[in-house]
């Protein structure tokens, strides 16, 4: 869930050395400063996160594509 802190997941999976973690919190917070919550999320599942709309999924996909270009392909 994009608005959740990724550190909890990192701590849970700390034994996995080859796992890449990509946080979406900042790009979602930035998007939410410009557009309505309902344009990014279909619901408010557990108070502070929900399931993504196509636009929300696009934010995740764009962030992942940028990460792949910067961290995986270029390096």
C-alpha cells in the first residue's frame, strides 16, 4: 500500500538479501497534494490506505520504471 511506511516490510524481510524495495509514499503524497484521493484510490480500506485506481497503479508503474532505469539498467 503506497502510503504505508516501507521500513516495516524491510524489517520483516531482512533475511532476503536480493530483494529490492521501492517506496511509493512520496510520489503518492505529492500526487495527493494536487488531485483528489478518489482519483488515485478506489476506497479507504484501513483508514490511511486503499486500493489503487488505474491512475494510482500508473504512479506505481512509473516509479518502478524509473527505479529500474536508474538502479538496475544503468548500474
